[in-house]
C-alpha cells in the first residue's frame, strides 16, 4: 500500500501530547491523519488533517471514527475495546490489537498474563473490591506494606498508593484492584520494543527513570541507563520476551524494577509511545514516534541505538498554580548546551499536569544529567 502523499488514512485515538509528537512524523512522511478526542482544545487539533470530537470510551464514537480510516492506532489506553474488536472483524487494521489492549487495560489481567507466560513480576493478590483488602489484612492473608493499584483507569501516578498502614486504605475507591508486594529496588528501568505485523522486532536501549516522590510521575529519563552491561541485557531479554508473548504490533514500553539482587521484574507495560522514550527524538537515530509509524505500517524498522547520551526532564505544573500557563525562565534554559524544550500545547496548567518536556543531549551522560538538574531548577510551569 502507498502511505505517502496518497488517499491512505491513519486514525489516532487520543489527541494528547503523544499524538501531537506522532503527528510530527506523519507530517514528515505526508501521511493523511485523522484524530479523535473528547476535547476541542486537544494538542493534536492543529496538526492533524482531520480532527473529530468524540468520547474515546463511547462505542459508537470509536466505531464510526474507525470506519473512516485504513489503519487505527491509539496514544492512550482508555478507549472502547469492544468497538476496536468490531472494527477488526470488519477488516480495519487496529494496531496494537484489541486483544492486547484488553489485557493491558486491566492491571489484574495484565499481572495474570505475566504469571501465565512465565514472565518475571512481583507477587500480587487480586481483589474484586478495595474493601476486601482490609479484610485480608485482618485475616493475616495480606501483609503490610504493599502497593495498592486500581485494576482499571490508573494513569500518570493516579490509582496507585503505597500502603504502609491500614489507615492508608481510607479514601481509596472501592473498585477491583491488586495488592502487589513492595519491591525493594535499585532502579526503575524501561525498554521500548517495536514490532511489525510481519514479525520484525527491534528494541531501544535500556533507560533509567527517576520519579517524583509525591506525584509518582517520572521526573528524569536517562539513556543509556547507568547500570552494568549484564543487567541491561537481562532487561532487554525480558522486554523482548514480553513483546513476543503479547504478539503485539507497534510499540510496547516495558517498565521494570532492578532488584537489590540485580533481578529484573516487570512492573507494567504500555502499548504505545511512552514517556520513557521522549529523549529518542533528539538522541536516537530513529525516534520512538517514527518507529511506531514504521511498525504499524509494516515498513522496515529504523535504527534504534543512540547518537548521543540523552536525558529527558518532564515539565509539570508547579504546585499552587492553576490557570493560563506561563513557562517561566524558558529562554534561560534554551541558552544551555544541548537543551531542547517540547511544549505540548495545553493552555491551562494545574499542579503536576504534564505540560511539556525538555531533552538534554551530551556525549557524556553524567554531564547531561547535571544540566538536566539545572534545567529542572530553572524553568517553572506557573500561571498568569
């Protein structure tokens, strides 16, 4: 099929920042792109060829949108999977497939998938309701501390809580959930794997992630990860095995823990471009967004190694500020070597909302990390 400067239509479910960055590459290749999102102010609106308003969880909205395109992909997991399944049966190519998304959408099913496929992950218990967690603690079948996770709709640190006492359960929604054993880890790592319908597969280098202690969001992504080579290879092997088990098409970001004993345990996965791959735009031969397009269109996959060391800094709304966004001191960081800001196009800020990211590249990854610290302390996402 001819994708370039043709009548081919690529559909994207979700119009957020991941879609916006994906559209940079559809524009580069002149691929006609349609986007569905519930917000009329979605970042993708100005860059897509067609923008459609609609609820991503609404069956009819997703189904009717999907009927208008040749290949359908998504930049967020919270979409109506029944509609995707119906579209697949009618011949629309959906990548990653509805079956993959159905498993990943629910963290309990996701954990069971790892166990059934002999993929390493932390021990867990599944509960129909959060109220059952307290009963399990009282009966001695569950031991504090552990990590509580909502089975569905957790995103960007939401729906996750470390439980250190029974009182920590107060205020949590009474929903299907899991309780995971708290893993004492050295590092949080991630590997992004790209896979085509014909089975070609390539992985990006292992990255190291540093998280904000309060917001449970990634603050820094460091590539390459500052870990021994044998540990990096273990992480790559686990990611490739996970990709093969899902038999997915497109990108699969595999987030992992490096334990104190240098074992690798899967935390969770995302079947789309991911925060842990943003530095690839400046630092890699092929960005994760271009690679996703290559994968879902069954084109040859690009080179995945890095040209230079890269660190990504997330720009999130500062605490205490809501309203029309102002990027304070942005010109100061642009004066630093190797610094490139990416602004997502969200006009309104609020505490911890993802508003952009900054990439820092340097031949010396430790120097890049040092500059990243300066970037983080200089730029502030505030309001008017």
